[in-house]
C-alpha cells in the first residue's frame, strides 16, 4: 500500500490510490469474516469471499458438527439409561439389606427366648407353630439328612446360630455391593453433569457470540457515522486543478 501512495503524482491520483488500497484492505480482511463483522481498522466486513465459502467445506463441517452433537446426545442417553438401572439395583439392595436385618433381629429374639427357657410352641403334629422357624429347621433336616427334635433347646439354638452366621455373611456381601453401586452412580452422575454443562456452555457460547457480534456491528456503525460527521469524504471536484 505504501508503494501505491508513493506513486501518486497528484492529489486526484492520491485519492484514488488511497480508495483502492482501502478497498483491497477491507476485502482482504473480509475473507475469513462474516458480513457485518468488524475487521482490522474498524471497518465492516463485506462478507466471506467465495474461496472462504467452500460448499464442500461447509457441508463437511456441518456433518461433523451433526455427528458430534448426536454422539454427545447418545452418550448422555446411555448414561441416563445405566443410571436408571443402577437406581433400581440400589433400591433392591437396600430392600434386601432391610429384610436381612429384620430376620436377624427376629432370630436374635428367638435365641434370647430359648436362653430364658421359653421354648417355641409346637402344634399337634410336633412341628413349630412359628412357620419361619419351622421352615428353617426343616431345611436343616433336608441338608443334614437327620431329623431334629424341635423340643431340644440346644439343637434349635445351634440351627439359629448357623443361620445368623449365613445371614451376616450375606449382609456383608450385599453391603459391599451397595457401596460399589453407589460409587458407580456417583461417577456416572458426575460425568453426566459434566456433559450436560458442556452442552449448555456450547449453547451459551453461541448466544454470547451472537450478542457480541451484534454489539460490535452497532459500535462500528456508530464509529462510521461519527467519522462521516467529523471528516466528510473528499469529492473528486475538491482535487480539480
């Protein structure tokens, strides 16, 4: 641009040289800008050039953005589905733990009852009136292959103690499973929050960019109006010899 100014031999040629240089400057700066953007020098861009607006490039960029967005939505949906299953598993484990604890407490009460010499009642057939306790003793008989005297306090106490140990072991396993489930839920919830925040941030960034662009356009228009008011553009006649 400096060479063009130096070659101007008269005021008219200088004005034309400056106008041409300015036009080239604006067009060059507009190559990678959108119409209405403010480019170097504070001028409004004329819009992206044909070279910048490659249809194939735009289509590829749009396809990539569409695939990326769909991949994000699929990932969010997958995490939400897994979380739904984990929530059900957690509820089921809590119910199982509560049932085990209730059964252990009931057996403990029967143990205390037998220790006091208060034996469980029997029906006319010699079976325990307590259906759950009877089922426990019957299961032990099938497993051992030996019959159990339901009026024998030591035999009943031994069966109950063995069941308490089994329940305690099962309770510990379920408790560990619940801890692992909660840890998995925590990780997935954190990941889901991060993905959703990132998606919201992208939308906010787009909105903010639009607002900034509108603000820059308004400021540039005010600047142009101010320049035109302070320094009216030179007319060709002004440089007539």
